[in-house]
C-alpha cells in the first residue's frame, strides 16, 4: 500500500515541529499534523474516531511525556502517554494495515555499559520515565509486530525546550555554570532525526521491509560539560563553565551515566551517513540566532 497521507502526532514538540518544517520538501506526501489539542495521548479512547476522519496511510507518533523528573510523581499520566497510548496507536495501525513509527529513548538502558548500546541490548531502565518508554516499546510490538521504534538521545532543536537553548539563555544571564561531566551520550538534532524519518517512510514506500527497533543519534559521543563548552564556543558566549559530578547535582529521577547508542543498523538499512553532532549543533545555533533576529 502506497503512503500518501502521513498523520503526525505531537506537532508542537521538537521532532513534530521539525517534520512540519520539512513537509514542503516532500510534495509526494500530504501531512496532517495534530497537536495535543487535537489528539491528546492522555486519552487513548479518543484516537480511533479522530484517525478514521483522516484515513492516513502512515502514522508517525512524535508525542510523548518527556518530563523525566515529573514522571516520578505523575506516574499514571506518563504511563498512559508513553505506554498505553502507544499500544493503542500501534493496534489501530495494525487494523488499518498501515506503517506505524514511534520514538523511544536511551533512558531504557541502565547506563552501566562501556560500549555503545545495540538495538538488541536488553532494556533495564533506571527511572520511571525510562520504564514507561520501555513498556511502550513492548506493548506496541505486541499489538503490532510491524511497529517501527526509533530510540534517540539528547534531542535538541531551534524549537521548544532543550539543553542547547537552555544553555544559551543561562550563559547570557550568568557568569558561571556548573555542568555535569560524568554522563556520556550522543546528542541528536531533531531536524536530522526528522530527515531520517522521511528517509524511512520513502524506503517503506518503495517496498523495503523495515520494522522493529532502530537507534538514531548524531555521530560522536560527548559529556554534558563538553556539549555545553561547544555551545559556548559556537555561540561566542563568555560564561565560565565548571565540571561537576552527577552526584553533586541531585535530581528526582536518576540518569544513566552512559547512554551512547549504536546507530549502525539505521545507517545500513537506509544507506545514510549521519553527520557529527558538532556540525549539527552549529546549524541549530545558526537557526536559533536567525529566529531571534
């Protein structure tokens, strides 16, 4: 079945917004973007009727509950959005016989590894947010074995709230910042993830068999401290940065110390080269500065 109409949830999030910016570059597809006011993942019982009115050929679920620390308290809500709702969308897509793409996180892993996590590595989350995303993966695959799950990490964009924009704001406001230096991962520019998603949809449209778990992040691993230092350098800011350990910056939810994802599967299956996070970061900061002007 050819894909013509793509329904995207989470239109106001980083990834949903980046997909909306790309839409004009893909005239073969008609995009329908739903934000929370139109399709709220907190109410899975409303999905079927809404989706029937659109009659999509593919659903891309970029919506999620991503407040990691709040998730420790708002357990029922975060589970409904990240697990129950994902299962419901997967089931609807199975019944309609259309592709379903959804997103997960490096937080499904325990952070104890010393080499990049493969797509086949057993999940073992260290916080409640991670456990809701892991549950969503399992429940979606059980509801629809053709589900496509893309795990990603350290997402940033010129849109929405993220580490890059927060650092740029704080570095302008303060003389000194303490940044965690003992957690390591791979930053992901939401724009590059959006392009990879469209590469995937085009591949499916040509009959390529794509399903199961993938990892996507920009090339190169770093720490939050070195990430911040690069933001400072590219944005020409003068704030002094101090490296600290995670234990000196306690949060309600524990973070994995090591969450580097192995992206070789998506690179091979889609025949793509993923650029380095530093090149992506420069692009993003250029875009942020354009938006400010």
